DNA sequence: AAGTGGTCTAGACCACAGG
DNA sequence: CTGTGGTCTAGACCACTTC
């Protein structure tokens, strides 16, 4: 069970910062102090601090210390790879998922090329809408390779695809490449989404890979433009 | 001047991957081999590999090795904090910056609150448009705290603000918090941008901080929606 | 069983901030 | 000058993949 030590230290410190048990603007204890507190070597402490820094919790300043940043206004999660289910559970609003389609497909040429598929491979096609307060604002179209995800049911898709894939199938999701653009709403958008006078959607296209570096999913997530908001934390340089 | 050793190793390996001198899909040499090749300890090699992994160059698999990912289609840079100048220099297109306004302001209440300004602080307000092939597609509105950036000229703004701030003023940019939304074009957008039938803009609002964790800039970057594209690489989990 | 990456350690030296 | 974070090292043990 136990994660690594530096992850535990990261979790402990990030929780303290979130709950304001450590004030923003103040300095964290020094690395040597933390090293003593957590009974860990300094390099282990530094791994935890590096993770805090990457995720916008602290700013390290050489010769001075680690300043705690104001993390209170940052909508959870800042960026990264998170399922809709995980997102919704952090929100106060009432979200609902509706499954409109769940079929096995022989991929067309475009999808074949995009996902680098062999001739005999079939894919699951799932179409779902996400509603908040009765308004459908997100339309998700997923394509999953059947040789990796053999069986799917409407129930799984309504609940959480990622939860099923990770916990029931035991697959581990590694990374994704995403692209965000703005496009005019299609007939399909108008059919499944509650469109207002606004005729635009934000389209997030993702190729999702397992930890084995194997591609297993392509997703097109279409958001009603007026409901779309993306929050990011970025550091200068390539670290 | 030399950077740290692990950054050199990172630069060397990432360049080799970019130039396809290491084939995508193949395995990197093992950490022990790299350790010998670069005459570095294994932990140092691992810092370089962790950076490659974060930036989407490789996927590490325990017990197996580090797989080189296909990085060829990823528009430079994937995400992060990069100035327009740096972006444009990586592109084949012909970009041009035009400065429309450069004034010192007493901030209004909204800006005061947003930037956490004292009563007597003044800010530079810069309005610039970015054109590609004769079409103005980006409108940037910057607000910079004058106590940090004492003097600005149209020439500097036309060239590169970040270049001036980092190289001439010697300030170091640390991180930024960003928010992306889609909005209807304003009169100002219509005045400065070459708007087509499409009446929407993607608005990227950023608060930019120095390495000292001091806020020094607020920017509103307004992109013609049909020209906006954001590419991202995301890993699962908080590492 | 052998080889891979994942973690942790104790110690060393350097670069920078502040008194 | 002291104390801070930044880097590097050599060695140890563990977890996982592969044969």
C-alpha cells in the first residue's frame, strides 16, 4: 500500500497549505528542519518540495527558503489529466452524465490513421453528454480500442470510464496529448447540447496512452463555449 | 556559465530525440549505461530523465526501460510560459507586432484588487496587436508595475518585453497563473483585430510573477477564435 | 536469476541571501 | 560570516519485467 516517502510528505504539506494550516506568504521550514521533522534525508525532502513547486504550492528561493503561494483561488485541478467524474466530485454543482451511444465500430480511415490502428482492430464508440443544473454543456465522444478494453456497458459509461479502466481492468493511464480549439457547433452539438444564442464550442481532442506507452483512447470533448474555463499554472523554463 | 550537469544531459538527449537521432519507439540506454556515458551518477541521470518524462519525450517503465515517444507532431512549445517573441521565432510564418498604446496609469479598483496594488503604485499599460500574413489575430493588453519596470519604450514593446525584462533589467520570471475562456469580441477587439464573420475571441488572462514570488504583470491576451490552438502534454497524477 | 527502473540515504561542495 | 537552497555522488535496497 504505502506510497513512497516523498509522496507522503508532499501530500502532508500540500494538505496543510490547502487548509491554510501553513499561511500563504510565509516560509516553509528549511529543508534541514523538514528533514528532521519527517525523519527523511534532505534529497527526499527535496523531491517532495520539487513536486510542490511544480504544482504551484511553493516558490523556492535560493539562499532564502520556500515561500508558500496563495493556492486558494486555483480551481481544482489546475491542469493535467483528470476524468470528468473526478472533476465533478470536487464541485458543488449537480452533474449528470447521459449515454447516447455505445457501439463497436470498424474505424474509418481518419480514425485508423489518428490512432495508428491495424486493419482488424475494432473500437468502442461512446457518446455522452454532461449536464449541470439541467443544461447539457459538454459532449464527449470517446473511441477506445477493444483489444485493450474488451467489454463496455452503458452503466460503466454513465458512472466513470476511468474508474472502470483503472480499478476493474487494472490498467494504468500514463499520459495524454491534448489540443484545444474553438469551432462552430455542428448539428450533433445542437442535438445533444443545450445551445443558446452562442453557436460555438470549445473542442478538446486527446490521445490517451497507458503507462506502457500504448495508445488506447481518442476523445473529442466538446464544451459549450460560454461554459468553458481552463486554469493553468506554468513555470518558466523547461523544468 | 555552464548550467547544471543534469540540464546539459537533458538538453543533449532532448535534442537527439528531436532530431530523430534516437528513434521514437526505441529504448533509451539504461540508466547505468547513461551514467557511464555521461560520467555522472545515476541520480543525476535520473534528474535528466525525469525532466524528459515531464516534457513528453520519454515514458519510463519499471523493469523495462525508457521508451522514446513521438515528439515530431508536437507544436513547440507544448505549454508553459513562453513569450510571443520566442514562439514566433520557432514558426515559419511572418509575424509582426504593432504597439497601439503605451501609457502610465493609475490603476482602477478592479486592477488594484487583481494585482494587489498599493494606493500609490502606477502601472504601465501596453496594447499590442500581433499580425501574421497581414491579419491581426492577437491583441495583448499588458499591465506592468512601474516600481519593478521603471521605463518602457515603444521600441522595447515592439521587440520583446520579456527579452528586455530578463536580459536588460536582469529580472527573472518565475511562474504564471493563467485562465482561458471564450468571449464575444468587444469594440476594442473589432478595432484592432482583423475579425471575420466570427465574432468570438479566446481570452488568456495571466498573472505573472518573478522568481522572488513577486507579482509584476497582468496580461490579457485576446486571440481570434479561429486562429487559436493550444497543445498540451499531461501526465496522470500529481507528479 | 539477472537486469531494469524506483526510492532512500549520508555526505560533500557550490551559489546565493542576509546580517 | 552563517544559513539557505542547488547539485552531485556512491552505495544500498526494493519492485517489476524478462528470461
